[in-house]
C-alpha cells in the first residue's frame, strides 16, 4: 500500500541521515572495541523478522568472545524468565558497557534497515528461543518489519517484562500509522540520552 511505501521511504531517508552523521564515529568505536578485548568489531545474531523470516541482526560487539556459549548458564540468574535480563552481566566489556548505555552498539542495524530486514520503527526482533514463547494472537507482532526502536524501547526497554513487551508490539502492529512512527522516532532521542532501561 502507499502508506507502507511511505514507511520504507522514511526508513531510507532517516537511515541516510543517521549514517552520514555516524560514520566518522564508527572508526573510533571500532578501534576502541579492538583495544579493549579480543574478537571482531561486529556481532551478528540470527533474529526472527517479518512473517517469521530469519535474518542476521548486526551490532557493535559489546561482550567477550564466548558470550553466546555462556548464555545458558546465566539464564538461571535472569530477572525475567522470558529472556536473559541480568543486573550485572559479566560478559559485557568496558567499552561494551559504554556502547550499551549510549545505544551506540545499535548503529550497524542501519545496514539491516537498508537491506529491508528491519525498519527504523517496529516490533522488537527476537531470537528464535524467545520467539517460540510467543503464540496465538501475539504472533500478529510479525505482520510488520521489526524495528531499531518502537513502543518497548520508548516506554522503558529492559525494565518492561517480556510478556508486556509482546503486548506492546502487538498493539503497535494493530494500530500502526506513519505519523505514529514519526512520533516514536522523536520520542526515542530523549530516552537514549536519559539512558532509560539501558542494559
């Protein structure tokens, strides 16, 4: 539809502006990541996208090299049974903590937006293990392309339980509008600056 096409144009315009502004930063951050700990600059993780399609979500690496291998043992200490939420995750590096607090680790997802795997605004893209816990009416959250930001991010991020996040995503999809997307983009900046719910 024309409104979905407008959403795609908004994605490409917004991503172009953000990439031009952020590219000089990327080189500095890449050097900081390499100096701080061993491993690659980027971290790629399979996520579930629109209509259940799988894609590789990109981030700047914020954890030690064997972080994924240690995930299962840490789940036992998670504050939320729906996903891994720790007060102090021992896998996060010093530079990684700064990247997460400032949300700069999300910058490579702009490439996911250009590719069409993600949108600037949309439901949170889940890993397969989390996606399997979502059923029934809540599967409607997959009707739209997942986003870098969305209702969950604006309203509190990790301070919101998994079940509530699923409901927020469903509400976003069923009430989607282009103006709603623009409002969420404008509300994201103060949230990032205040570091609300950053983990």
